C-alpha cells in the first residue's frame, strides 16, 4: 500500500537536508600536537578498501502557519523521524580521472516515523505499511556511488526498487536522505587546498547553481577550524569544528515548469519558497586517507512558503499567507565499530 502525501511544494524541505552533509563531528579527547607539524587533509580512495559505518539520525518536526487553520491543508507530517543503520563500504575501482566507484551495502536499516495520534487510523496504518515495506526493501540492498577525487558525490543508484514502494513526495524525501548519508561517507566540501596549522580556520563556499537532479539555487558558507589531533584506536586523526549557514530556493526553470505554480500565477498570486539552514559540530578525519571516522552534528532547517501577493483577493489575515516547517536534526556517524544512539 502506498502512502500518498501532497502538495509538491513540500519536496524542497527534504532536498534541503543534503546541504547538511557538510556537517560533522566526533567528540574525542585532544592531545598536544607536538611533532606532528602541519596537517594535510586529502581524500584518497584505495581500491579494495572496506569500511563499516554505524549511523543514527533523528529529526523533530514542528509546523506553524498564518492563519492557524492553514496547517489543516497539509498532508500528514511526522512529528519525529528516526533511522539507524549499519553499512559496509567497499571501494571497487578508481578510473584515470580519479573518480571512485564505491559499493554501499545496507547490512541493517531501521526506520521509524511518528505521526500525530489524532490522525485517522487508516492514515496511520498506511504510513506504517509504507515505512515497513521501505525498510524491508532497503535491508541487504547495495547502492553504487561515484565520487570525484575530492570526495564529492557525483551520482548514485541501486535504490530504485525500495524507492518505488513510496509515492513521489516520499520518494524524494527518502532519496535525499540517502544522498546525505552517501555525501558524508565521501567527505566532499571538507578538504582545504593547503596544509593547515593547528587552530587554523578556513572557509568553503556552498554556492551552487541548480541542476536537473537538484533544481534549487544554493547559497551559503561553511567555516571550519582545525582543533588539533588525536588517535582513534591506532589511527592518527584530525579534529575539525564546523559551522555553516545556507539558503535554498527553487530555480526559475522549476517554478515555470511546475503546474501548481503556473496555476497560482494565472490567479494573480505569487508563491515564495525558501529553505534556511544552520548547524554546527565536530568531526574526526583520518590523516592517512581523509576518510571520516566519526561525526556528530546538530542542524536546524526551516522551510517557509509564503504568498505575499494576491491581486484582487481579500484576505482576512494579518500579513501574508504563510506555512513554515521547522526541523531539528541530529546526526551521528561512527566508522570505528561503535554504535551511536539517535
């Protein structure tokens, strides 16, 4: 049974989560860096390398609107979403341009959503059925991802069967959640272009134009700082603090081609959608090949849909019609054999 939700303008909220893949963390004891010199953080994929990751993600969601009754027009929105998984990562090959092909097997995948108990029982049952089927399909599934030499995720595939169990908006949410995880494994947009001194800070732009796969303009900045060095078991590692802000907006092309937006424009109304995010955390990165060993982050994302103009329409509300969805997200990743709690 498919769990159907609408409207289309909710999809960008889930897409925004992928911008948070830059966050990271791992709370470890830092020891003096005597004799270590400058630190070079570079991602090096090695054919045949195999890693096991434990990941936990928890999201708390709240919804507000003006007027208050506008929330009733929304599809059922989970109050919380929790996922735990174990993945085995295997580097299969690296081509002449440095692009790595990596297999990602879901050894274990657990997914749980909590809907408001006031919702009709049939809606809650449909959601649970879709959730269980998606979980069943993804357990044991192997995805194939491609990363460039800097660890940036280029593409991935292999989850089509599991995603097809969900209706389109839910497919988008699940797909972007998978993308977040895969981006974290690569560590893209983390590595500086020069050796670092302890305590040094560097900045990375998050600005990106829209693409066919991700039709949103992104603006933002990630500020990182090398805190020091540590050991994770026998592995020498760097500890990096990070904080970021970002803003996502649908591209002009996606707005023009969307039937819902076109209908609003024909009625003399506009619709502005934006997704703002901010977060902070820490990560530990192996010095030998730049792989992310552990991370922990807290991220706040706000999707706001606002109708500032309604030509010829009389609205009995103070200010514009608006709908806002706030998400507080906690992400923990451990590539050292530990089991993080969501």
